[in-house]
C-alpha cells in the first residue's frame, strides 16, 4: 500500500520541487495539494506549467481535508505557519509531518523568538521534533512523527563541518563561513531586490553575521561536539536559479595533515550514498549537484596545519529543501533512504 501524502504550500519553489520528486516516487500516492494563495480549486497545470497533464488539483488550504486523505503532510510554508498547524496534524493517530520551515528547528522558544521575531505557539513540540539532517540523525528521524527539515545554508555547512565537530576538533571560536546561494533560496514572493534586473550580473552579501540560520547552525554544532561553537557567517546572493556553495574556514584544536583530514572524512562519509567526497585538489561545482540530492565536499588543510579548508555544494531546493524532506520521509517509513531521489 502506498503512502498517502499531501503538500501544503505546493506553489512555492520548495513545494514544486517536492511535487516533482514525489510524482515519480514508487512508494507514494499524492492525495492532496494545498495553497493559501487560492480561493477556489485549480488544475495544478494551470498554476504550475511544469505539471501540465497531471490529473491533480490545487485546493485552497483546508487542513481538515488534507488530514482526511493523507498519512503524511509536507508543509512548505513561510515561517510561523507550521507551528499553528502541527498540533492538529499530530492529533490524528499515525499522522506524520515534515516541516520545511524553521518552526521546529530550534529547540528553544526563546532562540526562535530572537531569530524570527515570532512567539512560538507550539513550544511543547520543539523537543519532540527530530532535526532532519538525515546523515547524522537517522535513528531520531525514524522514530519521530515530526521532522524539522534543516535550512539550506545549515545543510551544506553542517555536512561540511560535522565530522570535525563529532571528533571534537573544532575550536570554539574563529569559525568563518562564506556561503553563496541561488535566488530561489529567497522564496517566490515578489520583492524589488530580487527582480532579474537587480540581481543579474551582480553578487551581494546580505544579513552579514545576523542571518536567522546562525542559531540553527550553532545549535547543531554544539549537539555534535558537546561544546558551544561560535561562527562568523556571511551569506551572499548570486545570480543563479538554484545551488548553494559554502566555503568553510575551520580552526582546529590540533594540527592535522591532509592525509589525516581526508581519512577522517572517509571514516564518516565513505559509505554515504548522497555525500560525494572529491579527490584531493578537486573542488565542488554547483552544476554537478543541481537537480540532485547530493552534497559534494572538497577539503584540504592550510599550509600551517591548524585550519581545515572545506567547500560544500548542494542544490538549495534539493538537498537543501525538498530532496532532503523526501529523504526524511523515506527514513520515517523505513524505506531505502535514496528511493525516489536523484543522486
């Protein structure tokens, strides 16, 4: 019997990518598509031309209708919406939820308020949510009913740094993250600074060291390492539709050689089907991960052996959003982790 799923927020970029993946997933039946933008049902192909020919309709958002037909709901909504829906969803026996917003990523309501300037209305669920960084939290995701899908920046940064954090090799201070994202990472809302003529042939930094993903990344690095890790984070917008490139300058608590660093990463990632460790001297390219659920990682030590230089590349809509959400769904139901996903 197939898993009956619904996507709420299907007209956004992440929602569209979810639908694209799930329509070809052999274990899934798409039963409900919802959007808060609609006042009446509409064929999905009329709203999203890429899905012309699909016999599906997008409905004005009615949570009760979604729950009547679905085993699992993906929420691809702006921050602040999922926390108001999650309690009702989880009241249904056996229902499961994968949230692509930030509403359940932080374990503290205070941290959430500080990062998103919203009071959390379902704070009792924060500790119940599994943080869905699949390669590092498989067991936690599998036994959960509520999965907080990581942000796109945190996915690339944490996958790049997690082996060092787990081995207690990261210094508490001095970590620098320089990251660049395609424009779909900013969502589908119409904004003047995201118009084609504004972003084309340009590169700009934004929210320098004030980005809302910093608490999420520092929280998870602390969980991995057992000690607080502080970072300087500078995100940039680049004129690409999709893709994310994170360059990590990681000060270490002891010296390593290139050979030792590569051996450490092979220990943790050598058998991971969706992590590509590149040969020495080869660095990730966004083109090679676009449209996939892979993370490519290149690494080397600096000349003095005190700092690891790591570059991680992902598709911000794939591994950074919808692809990872499907990977977490596979874990929830005990399916092959890569099922339905492009490597």
